[in-house]
């Protein structure tokens, strides 16, 4: 079975990644990563913040391929993405494969990436974004 | 009712000093800091005993480090306070020193930035905040994301980003306190290693060690202590803001725009009146973003104006005449105070090889991760 590399952030049971977001009852803003202590827009307390599932799909806002990283367990190169989720927040994550800036504006959705197998034989997974179709975003660059 | 700095009593920079920014070595922070303080005292023509309070901008070295450093200047029992505000630690220490003098609490205050790079813990780690990138987005990648979006929005090229580093390396080559003192061609700046997105190594600032000191004083103190009023650089405004929620808008630029607007309004000047600017150019893309956010160029227009030489020493407005973070370096605590040292030198006409002709008004800008922005506007003596 699948287990989440970071169980606080997504639900590995779903065939497609679903993110653990939160929504403020008072002002209606949706957050990811989830906020649990208070709302950063209106200051409503924890009791006003509700857990909501967010589809890991949206529009590619930016991306960057990283060639150098000092982290011991992090192997470069890899490509990171900023994604404007359909469900609200602008979030950051990983792309499943490298892409160039002309992909900005494209539809993206996350799929499970298998990172390793744990001691119990489970697949440890995290969501990574893949370009679904090229948007006609009209940006200037090549 | 709240008041601006300019509505309080006048406060001026009367002495500045630096320990050169350099690769991390064996020099203790105490020696770095005392070197800068002695240089600032000599520049002002003051004894340490005249200083009534000390703010130390520091972020990476050690807890409670002030007295072990200042004790080498002689016992005085003055208040000593560490100021930690990430990259803006030195700028915030300077703001506190200015506020103490402007409010009338003291006549003479010193802001010192000192740091040696060390392992430090990110606030997101301490707060238990995680995201899908799982630690893979460090500052250079944060700015690589902004650089790629900027290229997409404006059709900018990697060469245009690299031109920022070419200009700032040229400025740094004339600065004996800079960590990088070598002129660089466009080809050298674009050469590998590639770090993240379009950013190459020479488009990322070096994190080293060093120290910077700035002494501020009231008009009464300048007269009583016999300081040269013609070399006193007036602090016209001090603005500080923290990040709010900007949705998809680039928050570094939005925060810079807000804070600069306040600083210019409080100083009573327009952006196009500025002669020299020191800004947080830790990565090349930032200089273009902040020039635009400050209102000195239209969105997407800074790169072409930079290529025309408008931001060179001797151009329309000299940007990063010290070499900026890219060439002078970014030892963290000292950086914001070092900007004040450069602006003071420029406004006094004492910047030597780096002198921007006729400099009368200067602006210093820092952002700090977490996220804060500090902007000071300074003016040459009337
Ligand atoms: Zn709310």
C-alpha cells in the first residue's frame, strides 16, 4: 500500500493526490499548508479553521530547475513549481519532470511519485505535478 | 498621535566604519566588530565614552554577543541590545539607534552589524511548517522562481539578469571593503556553475563575515562634541513593514513597494529625486524587481534601463554603488549597516573611485526572510 512521505499534508489513499488544506469560516480563505492556530487574514481562532480536502490541480505560476542543494537526502537536479490551485491558494511543490518557462500558464495536476519502499514493504509517496495541457497563456518569453 | 522620524528631533549619521567583508576565517567576531567601531569613532572624531547606547544587528553568530565585543573599548555600562531581523538585522539596529536619538532618549547611539556565518535554524522548522517542496526551496530557488516568472511576464533574458552582476562587480572592484573585488564580464557571470533557474554562481551573493558601524547623533550633540556639521548625514525617514497576504503577487516586490512609499513620503521626496540606492540584491533578479517596485522604472523596464547605464555610478541614479550584496557581500548582520556606511560616504562626497557625482539623497533597502522590509532615506548636510 501507499504511505505518505508527509502524512500531515496529503492523503495517500486516494488514487490521485488530495491535499489537507484548511478554510476559515469567518473570511472564507483557503490555506495550504493548513493553518491550525489562527487565520492569517482575519485572525480568527483555531475553532474557526476547518480541515478541507483540496484537489492537487491548478495552473503553473512559475517553476525552476535546481542544480545545487546542500541537503544530505536531497539529490539535485530537480524541478520545483509554484501552482495556483483551482481551490484557492498559490502553493509550492515538485514537478515530476523538468520543464521550461514556456510551460508557465499550463494546466498541471499532481500524481503520486514513489520515493522508496519502507521496512514494511509500503511505497512511500509524495505528490508531484505534471503538465496536463499547455495553456495559451500568452507570456512573452521563449 | 503617532509621528514620523522627521517630525521628531533631527538625527544624523556622524561616523561610519567597516571591517572588510571576507570569506569566513579564524578572526573572532569580537575583533571584526571592534575594528568597525573604532573606524566609526575615528571617522566621527568621538570617544567610545560619548556613545550612550548600542544596538548590535546580528543573526547567525551567538546569543547575547554584544558585551564580549564592546568591552574591548572600555567600560561604560551603556545599554547593549542584540537585534535579530534576518537579513535586515543591521537595518533594524540602525532604525533603533535613530529612534533613540530622535525621541530624545539619548544624544549619541551606535548601530553595529557583526556576524560570522554559522548553521542556523529556519523559523519554518521551529514552527513545524512544512510544504510539498519538503525543504528543497532555499532562498536562491525562491528567487529563481521569481526570475523565471519575470522572464515569462516581460520577455526578459538570462543575459539581462547577468548584467546586474556585471555592474555590481564593477562597483565592488572599487570598494576595498568588498568580498568580491573583481570585475566580471557577461560571459564570466553566465558561466557555470548554474545554481537554480537562470541564476549562476556569480548571480548569488557571497555569505561571508565582517562588521559595519554607524554612529548617529542629535544636533545638540554635534554642537557640544564639536563634530563637523558639514559631514553629518541627516536621516530623513525610517520605514519598517512586515509581509501581509498578497495572494499571487510577488511578496518581496509588494512589500518593497509599500515600505519604500512610506519612507519616501515621510522624507518628503519623490523616488526620482534619489541619487544613490543600496538595495537587497542578494540575487540579480532582485535588483530589477526592486528598482521597479520603488517606482524608478516601469514593470519589466528595469533591465533595458540598466543596459543603458541609467543605474551606473554617474548614471540617472547609482544603484548598489558599493557593489551591493552581490559584490560587497552579505555577512547578514553587517549588511544593512554597511549600506548606511556607503550612502554616508556617497552623500559626503567621500566615496573615492565609487563616487556618484552630486549625490545629495540616498536610500537604503533591505528585506529579511520571514518577512520584513526596512527602508531609510538619508540626505547630505544642507
Ligand atoms: Zn479568516
